[in-house]
C-alpha cells in the first residue's frame, strides 16, 4: 500500500494510536479514513481497520463484510493479496457469533488464497491463523502423529531445547493439510532426526512420528 495515500496514512496513525492504548483516537482515525475514502480500494482499506474497533461481533462482521465487498468491486491486483486475510477476519467474526459452519468455509477460502500473499512475516502470520482456524473448526483432519509430536514439543520446552522446537514447530503450526505442507513437516522432522542431538527417548519418539506420517501417506 502507498504510505502517502491519505487513507493509508490515517489508518497507520490509527494503528499507532492502538499501540499506545489510545483506543478512542484509533477509532476516530479509522472513521476519518472511511470518510476520506474516494474509491472502492480506499474504502476496502478503511473498512478493514474500522472492523478492528467495533463494540459488538455483529458490527465487526458488518465491517469485515464491507471490506470484502469492496475488494470484490476493486477486482484487480491491488487487492489480490488481501483475500487470505479478509477471509480469516470473516471466519473469526462468524466464530464470535457462534456460527462455526460459516467460519469453517471462510477459513477454507482463506487457505485457497494464501499463495497470493507476498512472502514475509505477514504471510507467515496469516498462514498460522488459517491453519489454527482449519483445525479449530474441524476443517482439517487430525494429523496421525499429533500425539507424538505434542509429547516431543513438551519435552523440548521442559529441557529448553528451543533449537529443535524452532525447526519443527513453524512447519507444524502452519500446516494447511496440503502435500507441500506435509513435505515441510516431514523434512523438518528428518533434519532434527539426522542431527542426533536429542536424548535417546526423544530420538525414538521422533522416529515413530516420522514413520507414522510416512506410513499414513503410503496407506492413503
């Protein structure tokens, strides 16, 4: 987004106000951004931020839907990378309204758009939010090695082995259930296994997790 755009500038100021716990100022700035918007693109941006400062789940959903509608009206590359996040926000809004079915559908739509988000921390954060949402709404099947890997993560934390945790956990948490995600998880497991720095019991559990994952794929 163009930082010199007046709507983007107002939203940036609103985010700074949020960070400084000036919530009233933040909402005022986001409202100014909405009033300043001169086209659907600017309205999409402003609505996204306005959704953050709503007092009820219904109003939050309204502004997230407004944001999505405006993105559809723009319909070009300026908003292509927005959709994954927009659908995550819609999913969270529906979850707050206790509508898990609609939340599930929007998490699925978000997953379908994740590759349109430019690589970087924002894409990583969005992928994590989607993966968590797919699991929490039952859109993703439990992974066959979940119990083994959860036990390993607990052991890593108890021992303070953040190196092993940092190699496996990102791929595990960001797993959207695709073949590419499966490869990322198993590759991370193989890397730690090959390093052989884990205690014997953990090394054995890791071997079982790898066998369980590869065996499940072979059976499928």
